[in-house]
């Protein structure tokens, strides 16, 4: 199927953002050289090298933790809570002022469509700072006792799928509650975190309150294992989450983990099919499927299977895959060659195991990392594509006959991050939502996020919540 | 000279609502605080622990979906039935912990009252811990606490009844099911508590009590993929690190052991309940 309409390109200008040829680590309010061998960050849509990034070693992490400890003891801890809040309000405002710059930079470094970075990632990041700013002087009302205390230094490691937004989810609650931060951005997407360092400087945030140490797995490990870190927060794969839980075992460190998922998106026969199809698309193709809570397992009631799949395929045929900076683009680039290889491997396994692969006719750019939106039908619950997190634009379709079967199949996973329900029947929504073992349930919608709304997993999707009053608990010691 | 020879009790495990011996056939000698023989307790094995996890998983659906009011009444019923066995608990606690009769009475009173305290919590948790979230969009968005699932509990080694109830009741109040490894040296009040549970409307499998050695069974529970959380309060000295590492394999929620066994008569607070609760957030659009 050829595309329905021809669109002229509508590229967002990249001239709004200056990418420096190289970046250092942000430690104690200054950019400093890293001691490791620098790494390169590339634009996944073109494979163009964007910049050279410092790599933090154990010694660098140690300096960052010392700076964070000093800032915690001398400045940020003793500061009037209302003033801490004001710094966060400043940061929220600066993020809004420089929103376009952040959006373009995020799309350049990550490969996500500008429409998403502009309309979702950056506004939500600003909203997280604005929301948590207000908490700073109201913590006595958070349900954690009259005088809850910060842990101290928070070591935070974040993924590449929402680089700035995950930074906001981690840094905003940590600072609002009086902790200081050493943050390790993802290896492939460090640029917006480094631009955020500049925001901290513009906000006159005291040196050492936020430290950003770039690097790969070794740098992250050094942050997690540093003995003067009091609190560890990690978002990423379940595999790395396990190793972090092992590493902090037996220490005094407090841990929260936001890990992988394999969410069921359940479509009942009475669902409004057109809306459900939009929701399915949003659920799995939003952000190229690089979403831990992606609706990657579609469970369709048997009686409407053919209708839903036909409609879904028609809709997918209109999705535009290509230049992330084009405002018409729906699906951008896969973040890295490594991730692309994993998506290809799991898709090939899906076919080899007997599922049926469908992809629209879709012209992909010659350079860069691309994968077309993909739907597997005839998937059995035992197939790897029904069990493993693909973290790409790949949907596995299974069917069910009864609500009990839908719940059993939805819960048949070691993960438990999110789920979706599509039906017009209110009582059914509430009954099914009760029985799904998942931390976030979207009914007749999908992939909605808000700083006031707690987010996090059941089972091997991790523990702890981010957002809302619940999210504060991760960064505070209860008082009695 | 007593005019009648006493009928002694056989102390067994409490698994899935029944009182089996250990499948291993093993027992170990339990003595009072002065070293005099009290009983041969069942020495639970790895297989017993695995059976207990199966029972706890099987019971989770019904118990977790029972209404909060119903769970509260069941926990209150435990207090009622314990009260009727007050004298027996006093004797066992006094013997096992070496307490005076008066001190044992205080401990048993507190243990019964603890069930009452937690019975009253079941239908308050959602309103205290839940929230309606004012999201920036046309959605109704709410968050509610839900039980974590099957919780393995290594019960305190010293406080054989009050400590046990203090770690078990909060797990149940939230709607979890439990596999408990009792105090090794002082297991007898736990078995009697099992008899109370079996006659107090607590569905079989909701609580499973294994007498034996936490050092032996703890690792199996810590690494069991169908256990969702583990309370290490009674972990044997020096073993907590190993158990927490094993628990990381399936991302279990871990309650680390305190530096030393706490004063169980203190106000328990809500921390032991919240530790074994998840938060579920549900979104629905608003529209006409």
C-alpha cells in the first residue's frame, strides 16, 4: 500500500541548538575532563557523529560523589525547603524557555520524532520539575511522618529511551526532598543531560547539588557501588536491575528499580474499534516501541480479531517512518545499531518459531538505524516474541475468548509494569483492572504519563514508584 | 503425683491448611529455656518450603480479592480464637522464652491485641495510601494499594509469639499470603498459632508455618521464583547478605533485618504493611 497522501517535508531547524564538538563531565558545578577514553555519540538517523563525550572512571565518580556529599551537608540539606523549591521552579521555567532547543537536541541524539520530543518528553520534563518544586516545603504532608528526612546522596542511572524525561523523573524528586544527585545518563544519549547541566548553572543551582557523569556500564556501576551513595535509583533492563539489586545487597543503600515490561493491551469485542486501533498504535509505536511500558502484546477477543487486525494494518500503512526532525514523522530511528540488531534477532526468532510477520510497504532511509512497524499474528504464549521484551516497534498478537482467559494470558509474564483494556463496559474495566498484576493500567487509552500519577511495576518490572505522593517515598526516610 | 498421665501434642508443620510432618521425616529436639525437653518439632525441608509456596500461591487469588471488610473480620477472628487459648500460649511462651508467668501474660496479651490492631487496618489502607491524581488532562486517574503476592517471612528468633504475630499479621492485612520459617529454637507457639489459624476462617494456604532452620530453608525461599517478597527479620546472623543477593534474581521486595531484634511491644506503625504493598494506577478518559 502506498501512502495515502504525499506530504512535503516539514523539517524542524536544527540551527536552534549548538552541539559542541566535545563535552566534559559536570562535577561540582563545572565541566571537567573525564579520565576515561572518550566516547562518541551519534545521530541514529544518519550515523553522523554529533560529539565526543567524556567517560567517567571510578575516580571521576568518586569526585562527583564527594561534591554531592559536600553540597548535601553544607548547602542543600540545611537550605530552607521553600528555597529548594524555588530552585526547582527556576529549572522548570528554564526548561520551558529552552524547550525547542531540548526537543531538537533530543531528537538528534535519540532518533525520536520531533513531534514526540516537542509535545511529550520536554513538556513533561518541565512539568515534573514544576510539580516536585511545590513539594519541597510540604513534605510533612506526604504521609511519611511529621519530619521525613532525605537519604543524602542519590546515585541515579537512566536509560536512552527518554533521556531528558527520565532525568527529570529522577532528579526532580531527589532534589525536592533534599537529596543531592550523581546522575549517569545513557551511553548513547548524553546530550540533553549535558544541556541540563547548563540549565542548572543558569538557575544558579549551588555547585555539587547535581553532578552528571557520562559513560557506559562501568561508569554506572561505579555510581551504584560507590560506598558513599545512600540511595540508588535505576531505570533500565531487568537484567541490569538484578545485578544492581545484588550489588546493593547487604549495604545501607535504599534501592528503587524501574525495569522492563511486556504489557498486554486487551481489546474486548465491544470496544470502539477505531479508538482501540489508535490506542494500539500509540501503545506499541510511540517512541519506536522503545518504551518499558509499551503495549507489546495485543490480546484481541477472537470474535473481533480479523476486524481489528485489518483496521490496524490499514492504520499502520499510513504511519510515516523517517527523519526524526520532520514534523510529519510518526516513527523515527532505532536508537542504536545494537538495539536494531536485537530487534532484528527477536523478529527473526518470531518467524522461525512459527508466528506470521507483517510489515507495511515502507521506504527506509539508506543511512541510520531503522526498523519498520511490525505486527506478528498467530503468536502463541510460548513464543519468545510473546515473552521477551523487544523494545522496538514490534507487536505480538494473541487471542482470547473469555475475560478469564484474557486476564490469565495478560498476567502470564514475569513482568508487571503496565496493561491496557479496551471496552465500552465500565464494570468490566474495573473488574479486569483489579485482576491485572501491573502497576499502571490504561483503560481506553494508553501511554499516558503525568507527574502527579505514580508509575512503576509489579513483579520483575521493579519496585518503587515515580511521580505523585508515592514517588516521594523513594527519596525520604520516614519519621515517627 | 498427677492422677492422669498427660496426652502430649505432636508438633507438626502447618501447610495448606493441614498439619503434615516434614516430608523429610526429620524432627529436632526443642527444649525450654533451661534445656529440658519439650517436644520433637518437625524439621522442615526444601521440599516442605516448596510445597508451602505452592499452597501460598494457590491461596493468593481468593485472599487478595476478599473484601477488606472480610479480611478484617477474619483477622479479628484470629484474635478471638487466640484469646480462648490464652493459657496455653502463656505456658508455651513462658517455657520457650524463659519468662515469668506475669511477663508471658503481657506478651500473649500484646500478641492478641496486635491481631486486633491489624484487623482494623484492612479497610483503611486504600484510603490512607491511595490517591486520586490530578493529571493535566481529561482523565480520571487513581492509585490504590494492592498486595505484593507470596511473602516469605523469616520470623524473629527470640520473640516466638509476639514477634511472629508482629511480622505475620501486617503481611496478611494487606492481602498477601505467607510462608513463615519460625524461630528455630522456640517453634512451639508458632505451631499452636497454626492451630488457631486453622480454626479462625483463615483460608488454608494463606499462612504456612515451617518449623526448622532459616539458615537451611531461607536460601530456597529467597531464590524461589514464585515468591514475590522476603522479610529477613529473623535471618540467621551473617546470612542476610547472601539471602538478599539470592532474592535479587527475581527482583523480590526485601525487608532487611534490623541490627538487633526490636522491642516488639512498641507501636508497630504502618511500615510493615506498606513494605508488602504495590501501588496500582488506573487511567480512564473523561468524555461525553
